[in-house]
């Protein structure tokens, strides 16, 4: 076991990370600093402080940071400027939180002189990759401790036995067999995995969902909202200016009320396996729809198509943990450059699990010209005769090839 004097642990206060805290103290004989990130998971975080104190952590070594505004402003919004979707459906709610946590882990390590960081991601998942790629990108020589790759506590039962033997407080729900799903929550989404969902043929239970009502139980009347955008980012809802975190929280509430944003997905994990998960992303689902709508009137055609070409690559970079890579940062510069004229408003109808665009406009940056697009008299704004030459030029290579094929058939 290599020498470690001080380690920063990504700490939730739950069963896994509480066991990890004690295991680090016993196995590495090192000082432990705990870091708990508030990124909008909707849980009281002070119990994490109390449990860390109970396990012998010094008060000055307990970090509980409110990162909600930074999370949405510097990670979620840049991702949505690219209209990012992984494998056609997933809005990357878990993936986008990991680079921020890695960044703060390294910042705390630098502040406290720690020579290592530790996390509770299992050896089967994607998060180990995301945390560690981010950490190495920001501090190349940092030592990373991943207990799930070192210890033999490879089941919930063994964790419980270890906790009881070492006097680690455990919630009664864990003693009773645990909650039915492994969950991860932040301001963008909630994910559910494990237990009942490990059978991809089984329908998710209605009681599982926390943020959204079922579309069948959603209100029978649609609700209309208007989102204002400035340089690609949403800044107001129904005329009310809101901070990034407050705006996303409000969209979550609106979407959840109308049953918007549920997803049941079998995805391809970076480590090579397929994994079934369910996700609730009500605000993100609305935001993606609205952002594409305002781009439809403000982006040049070829720029919009270029963004669509690049988006799957960008999505894979985030999913696979490459947020801090030079290629993601280069793509971000290009994406953000395209957003200078993405200003205006979008009106949407929320109804029974669906989001419909019912209006959009940009008074300063719209490329939509009604004089050209009209089916009525356009007073010479568009000369339809120009289309003939355009078509013939674009058909030229195909006409040449067709003549060649005709000659071959004749000989």
C-alpha cells in the first residue's frame, strides 16, 4: 500500500461512502477530508456533516459546497448550447455533474495539501472513468484511490457487515434490504438503476418516479410558457428573469407537473457493458426543445447542420468523461461562437407528457424573411427562375454518371 498522508473523499454520507471513509482510515492510515457537493439533489446535506464528525473527521476538514449555480451555468447550459443527446435519447444528467465534482475535489486537494483523492464509484460503471479522467486532466500527478477496485466488500451485505462491525451508522432502510433502486439526483435529472430495473423487459413501477406525474395523470388542460434566450442560454420564463439554477428548477417543476421528461433506456457504457436505466429530466427536455426552436430562426443553415454533425461526438466526449479534454474545449469554442445571434423567445405548450413549440421569434437576429418565404405575391423578393440553374448544376454529376451507364448498357 503506497504512502498517503491526506486524502479528499467525495462523500455523500450514505452507506457506501461512509464505509469508504472508515476503510480509508484503517487501510491507508491517513487523514481524510470529506467533500459533499450540493448540485441540487434535493436532500438535506447536514446529516453528512454530522456523520463525518461522528467518524472522527475534523470540522475544518468537512466541505459541503453549494455548487448549484456553477453546475447549471458552467456545465449544463454549455452542454445544451450544443443540443446534446447521447444515443438519440439520453440528456446526460449524470455525466455532466462528474467533471464539476472532479474539479472541486482537485481544488480542495490543492487547498489542503492532500496527496490523493478517493471516490465511491464502482468498478463496473462510467463514473470511475469520469472522475479520474477529470482529476488527471486537472492535476496529472494526483493519486486516486478507488476502493471498489481494491477491497473485497463487493456486495451490499458485506458493506452492512463492515458497517456494523465498525460502528458506522446505517439507515434502517439499508438494514431492511435497501431502497429498491440506486439513484443519482441533481438539478438536471434523477437516474434510477438496479433491482427491478436489471430486467430490461420489466416495466418501471409507477411508484419509482419522483419528479414527474404519469402523463395519464397530468392536467387535462395544456399550459403555455415562454422562454427568453440570450446568446443561446435561457434567461427568463414568462418574462421573469431567473438565475441559471432557479430557471432550471422552475422548468423541472413545470415539466414534472405535466408528465414530461421520463426515459427508459438501455445504454452502452464506456466499460463495454449494456446497462438499463430510467431517467427523469423534465426541465432539460423542455430546454432542449426550446433551444432548437430559437436556433431554427437565428442560425445559418450550414452552421446548424454543422452543429448537428458534431453533436454526437460532443455527446460521447461528455458521456465518456472527456469534459476537460482539449477536443471538448475546442468544440465548445466553436459551439459558443455559433450562439452569438441565438437571441429571442420561444413559446411552448406543455401537455400530457409532451412539449410542443407553438411560436418563436427574434426581433434582432431572425434570419426568417416572410417576404421571401411567402406563398403569396413576393414583389420580386425571390426569383423562382433561379432554381432551374441551381438544380441543373447540382444534377450535373448524376447526369454524367447516368450517360456513362447508358453507354455501358449499349455496348
